[in-house]
């Protein structure tokens, strides 16, 4: 069988409608192909979903490329609404969606079905216990009924309190251990992502193993971890969050964040003006940019705001507890 000559090939644009001549040979446009697939699925009573996730990783090298790709994807999402048996589900971080739509995005109004996913404390506790229950040796040793635990929020709280210390920092005004963990992993928006919580749990496990390898006493009763390992696990989580999220995705903000190393955890417009070498108004504008990214949390009043760094970023920057310009290290919400 001979090799066809180059001039025997017909260039085809899969996005355009084929000519009647090409259509007679069975060639379809991309839309036509999807119509055939949709018809076949409908005929056999099937519906398929295409899930698209981790788009922040796919386009990490450029925010402009990321924005263009997501805008195009949303347009495709709108086109797919014509197919009843083929659906798209797109998972996007809220900060990325806000960035993409900040300068306007008309097609976004076509998205009529969406859900904002928030991880509540009970959801995070359930996630934690599911990971614990994947350890068959632990389940057997402690005689845990997995189905019973997973079927009851109260049972989940009881199991957590059974294998974790009651508090990391002891005292009547100090938080319970799980609340402490969730608070330490929250960013400036008050949200705690599962990724940081899981990372903290892994670091706690590693710290406990190192503690036992040094010959120190095992945690009391049925506890898996001594309370001393929780604080020592935080710096690794803090470094990872700072470097793999803020510095990696927002490199232009790095010089401003790095200038805060060793400073107080709560800053005023005046203190930021001095640290960054800019006017008070410019410092407020830059601080508000960092609020959007979850590095700062705004406090104080609208006229006299202050900017508070959440626990998640403190260890990585060696921040000192307290408010800039004050000799006190007290914080009203410290726990």
C-alpha cells in the first residue's frame, strides 16, 4: 500500500462545520461529535460528568494564562448546557475565581448552578477521623466500631478526645485541641483548608515518632500524641503555606511580606508605612491587597484599621505576638 501524497490530505478545522462533501464521508465538527455522543448516551439511558479540578496547578506559571484559560473554560461550560447527557463540573478556589472576575466577566452571569464549598469544623473533624479509621491496626487495638463512629458526630468527638489530648495549651480560657488545630491552620479570611489541617496532622505524627525515638515517655492513657508535639509541628506547616501558596502564586507580594519578618503580629497603617517605606495611604492599599489573599485580617475601625497576621503565617516569619507600637504582647483572641 503506497503512502499518500501530501496534496491528498484535506486540512480540517474541527471547530468549524464541515462542508457537505466532508459530511458525506462521516466527518463531523467538534460540536457534531459531541451531539453524536450525547445522542448515544441518551439512547442507552446514561449521563456522564467530566470533573475539572486543580486548575491552579495547571496554570501556575502565569495568572494571565490562568485567567484566559478559565474564561475559555466557562464559555465551554455554557456551550455544554445544550447537551442533556454530558455535563461539566468545575472546581475552582474562591480566590482564583475572584481574581478572574475582578475586571469584569460577562459570561460569568451564565453560570446559574454553583455552590460555594466551605469546610466547617464538624466537616474537618469528620475528615480527620476518617483518616484515623483507615489505620486498621489502631481500629483493632482500640476496639473501634468504624460504622458507629462514622454514623454519629458525637461518636466522632468522643473518639477524637480519646486519642488526642484535651488541650494543647492548658487553662480555662484555652481552646480544646481540635479547635486549636483548626484555628492555627486558618488564614486571614477565617477559613481552614483541609490541606493545611492534614499537613499539620502528618507533622504531629512525625514529631511524636521523633519524640519516642529519643526515648521520651509515651503519651498518657490511650492518647496517640503528647501535647508537646503540637506546637513543634506548626513551623513546617507555616513554611509550606507561605512558600507554596503566597510566594509561589503571588511573587509580587513577596518583598512586602518578607519585610515583616520579626515584626509584631498586628500592624497599623503607620507601622506598615515605616516598614515598607511608603505613604500611609499607599500602605493601606497594599495591606488591603494582602487582606484579599488571606495574609492579613482587618481589625480596628474603618478610620483606624489594624492588620492582624493569622497564626498560619507567624512561625514562617518569626513574628512577635502583640501590636506594633505597644510594649504589651497580649492579644484579645490569643488561645
